[in-house]
């Protein structure tokens, strides 16, 4: 009986060890407050750099952008937060199905961005040279029109290259 009792105790102990959660480091940028000394290393960790999985061509201008695609709610939430630069041939694509009015904010963004709002491949609106949010509540940028895609590019670039409402932009996904 004593042997069975010890054996049962060992089995129960092992089962409890298996139920103990592993410690997980908090990575939510809205709840994590890094110290001043670690801001630069922490901001790189909090942001995201996604692979290029699409291109966007502005038909009338011949300009092509290589796009990171924010294809999940979490990737869309993070977007281009914490980026210190964005090359002139790069951007990020956000898709919405079904099409609907959408708005974006610039919380935790470090650079100005242009937000190009599309419906069926046609530019409906552009929020130009939108600055980072300086204090909360952060302003939002969008359009009341139904939108199925938004492309974010470097701030001011849409004016520099001449992207306007009504221009057609063809998004092509890259096969992997």
C-alpha cells in the first residue's frame, strides 16, 4: 500500500508540472513600457517586417511598389509601427472583405505616411503625409466610402510621384 501511495503521488506531481504555464514575456506594445535606456532595442522587437508578398502598380505612372501584406488582424493592428524609415519602392497592403469605410491611426508610428484608400483597384482617397501621433487620443484618417484595400507608403510620396484620386492601382500577389 505504501508503494502504491508513493507511486500515485509521483504521478500526480508529474501531472501538475505539466499543467504549469511557462513564463511568457509580455510583448503587447500598448501595455509594455520599456525604460528609456532600452527604447531603441525594444522598438525593433515590437514592430514587424513582413516578407514582400505583393506588388502594386500605378498604371498611369508606371510606378511599382513592393508590398508587405498585413493579412491577419494582428498584423493589421501593428502595421508600420516603430519603423524608422520606409523605402520609396516599399509599402504595406491592408485588405478588407467586405469593403467598408475604414480609418487608421498613427499610434506608435515614427514616420509620416501616405494612406491610399482603394475600391476595386481605383484610388478613392489619399490621406497625405500623415504625421505620427504625438498624444492620445490619436486622430484617425479614413474615408466614409467603402474601401477594400489600403496601401501605406512613405509620407509625401504620393504627391511627389503624382498619385491622385481616380488613378488605377493593380495589386498582384507574388506566388511563393
